[in-house]
C-alpha cells in the first residue's frame, strides 16, 4: 500500500507514475502525460501540471532545464602599447564624458575603454565565456 502523506493512496500513485514517465522522457508535455496516464484534464489538470513542475524544479536530483546566466559585467586591462587614437580610426566611438572613454557597441554587448587602460565588458544575455571572448 503506497504512502498517503495526508492524501489518498491513488493520488500518491499518480505522482509516482508521473515521476517515472518524466524520468524516462523529461520532454513529455502535460497533454501527453494525460494521454499516457489515461486521465481527464478536467479532473486532474492542475494536479498533473503541479506534479510536473515539482519534478522539474527538484534541484537535488538535477532535473529539468537549467537557467542560463543572464547579462554579465566584467572588466580587464589593455596593454599600454595599444593606441586609443588608432582605435578611434578602427571604429570605436568617443564619448562626451569627462573621463573620455571609448565605446564599442556590438550585438553581443559593449566595451568601454577608459584612459587608465581599463576596459569594462557588458555581455548581453545569454552570457557565456565564448560570447565574452568574441566580444573582446
């Protein structure tokens, strides 16, 4: 007899069957789960959706999709040998800011090059190391 945990035994077995089906194929949709379990959407719709979301958000078992890193900010230093005047000729934009930084805008993000040699990186989402290297 399955554990009830304050619920009916039948509900517990539905949860176990949903878990088993999702363990075999994590890409199952709620509609396909209803068909495989032979349940009506009207009676068990919210319950099956809830069981599926609980299964996917179980981080201990590392189930479900992982969220990617969103926009990322960082910085690095440019060698002193690089000339800022040549960078302007290559396409960097001068800002009207007091500290006279240069701007490089791209679809991957933007770079801000300061007179001290520091470059601030802003990588747009989904950010990863490869996109940061491409931007630099």
